[in-house]
C-alpha cells in the first residue's frame, strides 16, 4: 500500500499538535515548581544578583565570563519571559558586542543605564554603538569612557546634553598620548550644566572650565591634568571646593595653584573628607593644605616635586606641621621609609586594623630633579620632627637606604616590635641593632620580628666580616642582652643557602625562609668567562 504525500503531511501536523500540547502541559506543570511560585519581581531581583559588576569579568574578552548571567534566560519559558521583561538586566550595554547594543537598549526600556567602555582598542562598530547609547543620556546613571582624544572628539556632540539622572561621570583621554599633547577641552556649558544628581566626577586629560556648574555638590573629585596645562588660581580652586561641603575624596594632579600667598578669606572646611591626594610641585601642595581644614582621620597622599624652589622642603613640612599640631593625640603605628635615587618616600599608618595592618594616614613622596643632590636622610629627620610623636610605633620598614645613613631617628622608637630591611643598608642596620649601652641594647629593645628582603649576603663590602657573620653576631648579642629576636624572615635574598640559615637555628625560635637559593649561578659564571676579546665573536 502506498502512502500519499498528503497523508504524511496530516500525520506531521498531528505530531506537531501533540508536541505543542505536551509543551503546554510541561509549562503548566513547571508553574507548580517552588521556584516558579515566586513573583516575577522577586525573581528579577535574584537575576540581578547574577550580574553584579565584576571588574575582571567586565574587562575580559571572553563572552563566557562577561555573559555568564545570560544562562538564567535559558532555564525555562517562565524564567525567560521574566528575564526579557526585566529592564534592569539589560541596562549595561556590552560595547564589545556592538550588534547586541540596540537590542539591549530596547529591552532596557526606561531603566537607568550604565554606559562603560574602558577598552582602548575601539572598532568603528563599537564607536557607532556608543553613539547610539549616548542618545539615551537623559536616562544614564553612569558614564565611564576611556579612549583616545580622537575618539572623544567624535563623541563630544553626543555627550554634550542634559543628564538629569547622571551620578558618575568618568572621562579619560590619556590613551596613546605619548607626545603629551593637549587633551580634550570641554565647553563651559558641558552637558548643558544640567546634572543635578552628579556626585562623582573623574577627568583625566579632559579639561572642564573652572566656572562649570558641574563642579559643585560632589562627594568624589578626581582631576588629573598634564604638567603643561595651566593651573587654576588659588581663588578659583578654593571657590570650587567651597561648593562641595560633602566632599569625601579629593585627588588633584597638576591642578595646584602656583602662587604661594596665604589668603585667610579663602579658607575652606571639608568636614567629611576621607582621603586627599595632591600630586604636583611642593609649593602648590603646601598652599592647598594651608587653606584646607579636614578631619584628622582623613588619609593624605602628597606627591611633591621639589625642583622649582629652594625652599620646597620647608614649605611642605611647614604645612604638615600645622596639620599635625591639631592631631596631638594621634598615634602612628607603622612607618616605611624608602629612598629612591633622587628622592624619599615616607608612608605612615595609624589605628591598627583587624587584619593586623595599620590604617593608612600619610604618604609623603619628595622627588628632586636630576641636577640636584639633596640630603635624603636630612629630609627624613626633618619630617620625623614635625610629625606626631612616634613613641607608639610598632612596625618599621627601611627600604634601599643609602649606605652610612644615620640612625638617630630610631632612638626614641622603643616600642617597635617588627623591623623590615630591604637593600644595601642591611649591614649598617645590623651594626646599629647590636650596639649596647649600660649592658642593654641601645636601639629597639622590644624588637621581636626581623624581616630581611632583597638582601645580598655577599655585598662586596670592604669589611672582612661577611654579612652572614654580622647577622649572627647581631642576633646573638641581642639574645645575650635579653632583647632577642624571636622571628626571622628571609625573603628573596641573594647568595644565601640552607647551610647559612642553619647557623641561626640555635639563636632564633622561628625562622621563615623562602628556600630560594639565588645568585650563586651568576657568581660562578664570573670565573668561567674567557677574557680573550675574540671570545665574544665565536657565537657563544
């Protein structure tokens, strides 16, 4: 018996009808599942937790990581319908997928958008998708863009419109600006001056006129300019800060006034400030500090260039002394002193945290030009004199201190129990730690933990006594005078082996060595090199 085509079609239609019926029955059965008893609003909030921003995932090119949350729309028909009808799920367009942006903008409906693009390699299609997203600036909550100046100039017409719901604005035009060319100049009526909810503003190589209405009522202000950009006057900067009484973080780089005159009428109080970072010439840093009042709990980062004036050190230390005079009860628990080739960095922390580290308080970096040869240790001593008393200091770090530096500033540090030493100053420190007066050690009597990092134990010193012997003598001397070191940590040290470490076992209770025997191969090879000049042309 032959089966006609029409009979087959009828059978296929009947099969399709049954499949649709089965699908409807399964959907109806799924509605009784406990998870599907939740209202769509609750389920949508759960889905939102799956797309919590992750900086690593947001910057990766792997779709499986950036779009891992999309799986919630593949579970069942109900979940998919909820996901597609939840505008907030689609409110962060992915500009690495330009073809998806229009659909995401449509699905986001009237939800507040988060427009973020920090990928510096932008394709023409990505640029077009950003332009499409900027048409919705009137419902954008965050706008973060990092790209070249050329790309910014193409986007400026789209950005320059009112943004009534904008809370965060971050523009970075420093990418590929190797020649330090002028950045992007923004108009005075940028965004039509209509950003009533703006609280966080970050501009890098993007210049906003000082009279702009965007510079008010902020809680976070970060302005990084090129060193060749004209700085605001003291009056302009103070008037801007006076319009931000709730400011919590202030970060200025090359945005410091050049004049050093103190004007009492320009004094500004920032009662909620938690962190201040100033990067520029020391005179500018000092003048800003002279006109600001902020809580003693605020962390300070001062990166000072010391080249344009001979009195730069006196100016910045005078400003710090005035600030510290109001913090007479402040206790410094940790201090790190690091010497660079042309400068010094001092880092201090206050109230200890539960993690064991101190709360950051002051980072002072002073860098001199190449043609000047400052006394770095004199700068350290002068700084320690104007700071709050260091009698409560517990942790001290000395990094790359110059040989022969004085240790007088260590004398009042009686309560230091942890000392970390890095670089070539190790020998001088060890000699100082074993010095005794009246049958007791003279420095750091309560020292219990010593950390030696990046130390070369064959330091080519003209002194006959090797550094291993100096360390052993120091530990033994302190042990005999009841000021023993109970923990010794040796990290990333050169020309130190297991036999050397064993010498300390009878003196120190706890030895922590990374077991890395470094530097021996290089030393051995020095005796194997042929001194014949022709050796270097034989292809070895």
